């Protein structure tokens, strides 16, 4: 006998690519703000903003990790995690990221 409260089937979204596809679709329909507001809590959106600033500052290379930590009000360990991720990137991907971040800054 099956318990009526047991979930049935499998999740509709199982892969990271499914998330990317949904984000791409929402961008095309100019609904990205709404979608991300529903998917992410305020704290998660703030963490994403912090990560963007961390990557941007690390790529500019003008400040130490400690200075970036103080400037952004985040822990040094958070800066170190961002730095570690950047070090994993191939040079062409770093340049791509730098162009994307700079384009966002220039747009403001």
C-alpha cells in the first residue's frame, strides 16, 4: 500500500543546464528580476552582489584581500574563496569575465 503523502515522480529540474535555460528564457522575456526575486532570498541576492564585487575587485588587482574584505564588509575567507575560483579559470575565461563585469560597470 502506498502512502498518500509520499512524493511521486522525479523533479522537473535536475541539471544546472535547466536553471540556465530558465534564466535565459526569462532574460528574453525581460522577467529576470521577477524570477530571481522568487528564486533567491534577500540574503542570497546580497551574497550574489557581494560575489560580483569581490570578483571585480580581485580582477582589478588594486587592493589586497584584506582591504577588499574591509571595503565590502565581508570576511577574508569569502574573498579567498573568490580568489580560489578565479585561479581555476583559464586566461580566456578570466578575460571574458572581466569584460562582462566592466560592461556592467560602464552601463551604470
